[in-house]
């Protein structure tokens, strides 16, 4: 097989298509790193929203009612830490 000969890969031409693919891989890697950095912030916001909605629902079931803004300032909502799945 030719592909196992020494120097075979080095002799292959680098086309524009290959260069474009390499550039896109680098671009997507950058986007992935950015998402990984931003994901904790997004997840924290989603957790807080879920906690507030859960508290509102529980209070409705029990017959209480408060405005959504009241829940945002409660210590329970601020100190809540979700356990990893």
C-alpha cells in the first residue's frame, strides 16, 4: 500500500479545501471554548429561574401568593446550589 510508504503523506498536496477545513476547525474550537466558559453563567441563571418557578408553584398549591420579584431576593434562591447530575 502506498499510504504506508515513508514520506507518502508529506508528498500530498495541500489544497484550498483542506486549508479551509483546518481554518474552520480552529474557528469552531474557539466557539466551543467560549461556550464552555459561558455555560456556567447560563446554567446558573436557568437554575435560579427553575428554583423561583418551583417555589411559586409550591406556594400556589399551598394557597399562598407572592409576586415573582419577592422570590428573587430570598436567601434560599441566592444560596441554592444544584447538585451535579
